């Protein structure tokens, strides 16, 4: 289930998925990334509240409904520049970097304004990376797998998949070795923050996820996105010999075998 499914003609995929998950959980079936994961996937407000609850810093964010609230929120947040984004997003939906209130007014009243599928647009503090990179930490079985450094210099839409059905000129997929790679697995990341991420995943019953953060010019780390149906970039993985889908397959196999043992002795 993709948070951006509505852009491909599947507007009610989250609702159908939630119904199926509720049915499975009611019948006591083993579910990986269940209904709580779905709620996080389709709501950034939900994500930020859950992250802050375990002490993970997120950018200052105001949720708005309607164009007038959107403009008023900019005056309330009191920082420039700022970005807009959709609450239920995926693939960078609604993300715009704006420097002036007047520019926002022009944008929301123009034909290029993207209306969010759930009616909620976010105004968010813009965190500037001094080197135009974000970091995406991948987790399988609730445990840290690896971190990948992502080049944001060409835009905000940062799907790491290698082949993507989304028609978008900024979707950075299928990178070749002849170009500078947008995705690079790195050796280390903040151990303290990884520990908090694992606590966040445990408390929210999320087993497989990608969590994105950005480091500002003062070295502060802000977490701004949780992906509970994460993708992997095969080119970056091949370079380092680390494979997300292989880790997921092993985790699912181990989980099923353990579940079958539990059933045998119940």
C-alpha cells in the first residue's frame, strides 16, 4: 500500500488496506507492519507526534486545512524559508520551498497548487543541509540494517526504488554508474538516534521501515519522514554488498518458523 496510490488511480487503497488489516488482526493472524504502521504511513502528523513521544526531534510543523489557514500558518511559524508538504504524501507530493509569504500566497492561488488528498497541508520549518544530503536509515525486524546518504541537490522527490512506475521528471531512479549516484550506503550514523529509532519502531509495532533525517548547519539532526513500506536501491546495495530485500526475506522466514513453533506448542 503506497501513500501516493491516489496519484495512480487507487484513491481508496489505504481504506481497503486498513479494512483487510483489521480483519486479519481480529482473527489473530500474524501481521508484519499492521494497522498502526498504516496509520503512520498515511499521516505525517501522526508520524511527528509518535517520533516526538520518544524524544526524536522533528521540524516545527503546522497542519492546516484550506488556503487561508495555510497562509496564516506561515505567519505563525515565524521562520523563513519554509516548505509546504502534504500530510498524506509519498514521492514528495506538495513539497515546495518558499522564501516569502507573498510567494506562498501566489502559489496557493495559482493553477499549480496541489490539493492534498486528505485536505491537510503542512507548513514546515525548512532545515538546510550544508551539503545537500539527507540520511535514510533502514530497519528490518525492528533493527538497524544500514544508512544511506541521499543527494537532494536535484529535488525533494527521493524514491530509492530502481524502477518506478511514477511518471515524474524528478524521480531519481535507475541511476547508472556513469553518473554521480544519488544513493550511497554509509558506514556509520548516530548510534544514539538509531537507538531512539528502534524504540520508536518497537512502541509502534513497526518491523520494516525507512526513516529519513537531515542535519542542519549546526549539526542538529531533524527527523522528517517514516516509510513503513520502504524501498531499496540496488545499485547502492551492490556496491556495499548489503541487501534490504534479502534481509526482509530472511526476517519473514525466521518469523514464520518461530510462529509455527508457537502454534505447535499452543
